[in-house]
């Protein structure tokens, strides 16, 4: 907030870029508690307000500056949502959304975690909508959902509820401030700044890292979120391509139309970005670049998948991969989406349909991912899973036995963990170095 007035409605303090520029008062409080106002005081406040409104700030023109400003507003949004949850009745809007996410996606989701998810979803949803609408048209909160790209129908539906007319007044003001911030940015310059990223640093990921460093510097440590350097990603993808060609009889490598590829913890989509880039280069080398749009629609989107549990990386992955395909000449037709899903990769399977609209389409997104888990013959699994020492997925749960007694049993995740510890009936003997430090 580079241009800010802080006031108790008697004293007005004007700040520009964090420095106090002027302080004036409408008057002073008399010993009897009444406020005494002079004409010159009214004129001084009027002058301050006029200067405040007339100040022309330089437009935001770099990705770093925009990320920093977005992070500060997202922090306010997070706090506003958390405070709203504290004062809302059980039938309140935010509490209903919290219950829907907890029931269908993230068990034991706390108000703090939901507020974080909510703030980052709105922030990156609005950013994606602004990128979609371009620099020539202003963004509006009430119509932002319709402007989100076709690559992500789930986010379009979710965003309608989270940012539309149902947003509580205690939160909507900061959402509107985010809209104003994005409208004031020089989007063409920001997107051009994205394009200046080196091979060592993906510009979209760098944007998210910059945002996260200000918004919540502890999130990377708590969630185990670390970004794989571009050279490492490139090597892994090229190595898989080599092995497919030379060991598995797939002369086209990752470009083979029958090879299904999954990143089970795709984050911001860095590995999938590298896969798609290599596929495009392969087609160009083989003189088939002209058939790229048809190839993407028929032979790429149906077989390239990513799963992600955190909302912000999920939205960023869609944004990044959508921009890549657009850059290569592919426009998404209605009804076709990227195969990146918001889901818990370690969730066992299908969920029943929910009555609440929000819970219903979260369930639909999760079930679409479950079909891929259970039915599609995935041949290549790549990526960099979270580096946290402990999984957030419960390995034990309580259930009632036949006689009514309560017993402790292993969950689907618990059974996987126990199976992993054994090889041919013998203990693996593996130790996690993160848990021994």
C-alpha cells in the first residue's frame, strides 16, 4: 500500500511508500470530551485528502514488484478470513466452505490452514484472470471467474463461489484492493519480465517464490515445498526420454502417443513444463510442428497428468502450462482442460457426491483424479515429492468393531507405509535422515 491514510477520524496521517508525508487533525478534544473544530483544520484535512487522491504512483512494471505487493495484500486477506471465521455463526459462508474442503479434500483442515488456502486461491485466481483478460481491459471481482482460462474449469467454478457475490463484507474489501492492484499494474511489462527468466530459474516459479517469501516464509519448511532447479528437471526428463527410446521400445520417447505420464506432486508444474517442451522440440525435429495443435488435443492432453494438494501451486501450474501451450500455438477449445488435478495423491479412491454445491464439484475434481489413479495405465511417474519428514495423511484411525468396541486400524496410507518397510518379507532397514537430525 504505497499510498495510505491512517486515521481515527480525528487525526489523519498520510503515508507514501511507508514514510509519513503529512499529519493533520480535524480539531482537538476539549476537557469536556467534545471535539472543537476550526475552519483552518477542515481546510487542512481537505488539502491532505486532495493530495492523497491526486498522487500518481509509478505503474508496477516488474514481476518481482507485483509479487511483493500481491503477497502483502494476500496476508491481509488471510487475516481477514481468519477473523471472519472467528465471528461467523456456524451457518456462515466461510465456515461452510471450510467444512466442504475438510470433508472432501483435506481432513482436519484448521481455520488457519483454510484461511491460507482461501487467500492464495483468490490471489492467484485473480492473477490468472487478469493475465487472461490482458492489459486492455480492467478486471472486476464479480466477473473474474468467467475470465479464468478454459485450462482449469474447476478453478472457474470454485472461484465463482470464493470471489463472487457470496464473499463476506469482512473480506471483500481486500479482494477489491487486489483487483485494483492488478488493474494498476503494467501487465505487458510484467509478462515481458517473465520472459527474461534464465534456464536456471523458471520465471513463473520465481514469481511464486518471491510471493511466498513475503507472504509466509515458513510455508516452504512446514509443507516440505522445495523447487527443483531447472537443470536437474531437464536432466531427469531427458533421461526418461532416453530410457523410453532405448530400453522400452518407444522410439518417440516422451512424445510417444501411448505413453502416459504422471507427476504425483506436481507443485507449480515444472516437470510437466519440461516434458511438454521436450515433446514440442521432438515434433519440430521430426518435421511435424505443423500438426502441433491436433497433437496436443488428441495425444498430449489425454495422457499428461499432474496431482497437487495445495491450491496456490495448483493454480500456478495451470497458469504456467497454459501460457506454454499458448506460446507454442495451441488455443484450448471449450470443454478441454489440462490434466492437472487438485487432489490428495495418497487418497484411496472415489468419494461419494456431496449435497453442497461447493463440496460437490470439489468431489468431482477428486474423483476425476481417482479414475486416473485406478484405471489409466500410467507408465512414467516423475517429479520431486514433498520433502517433509512426516506426512500430513493420518496412518491410523478409530473405528467401531462388531461388538461395538472401538479399535485402532491402519488407514490406506498406513498400510502403504507398512508395506514399504518390507521387501520380500524382510525389513528394509531404511532410515529417514530428516528425522535423525
